[in-house]
């Protein structure tokens, strides 16, 4: 658990952000004892959400292949 004081975090904010990126999270403690977590934002999405592939095939060709496969 890497913890920095508010003053150190403010003085070295760029470095703190880089460390949070590498380590996953950094803790920042204020004078009054309150503790905060700084961690990178991870965009959530489906692992199945992938870009399409252009295979240059027409709709008629696809339906023809499907009909052919179903006849087997």
C-alpha cells in the first residue's frame, strides 16, 4: 500500500498519476487522517465488443452459403 501525504501528492502529481497507472492505486492521506484512493479509470465494456471485419461479401452470398450449409 503506497501512501503519500496530501502535500507530497500535490507537489508530485504527475509522478503520482504515473505510479497509480503502474501499481493500480495510490493512497493519499490528509492532515486530519482521512484517506483517499487514486486509481486509473478502467473503461468497462464487454470483451466481446470488438470491431467488425470487412470481408467484402454481399448479403446474397451470405444467404447462399447459409442455404447450402443447411441442405447438408
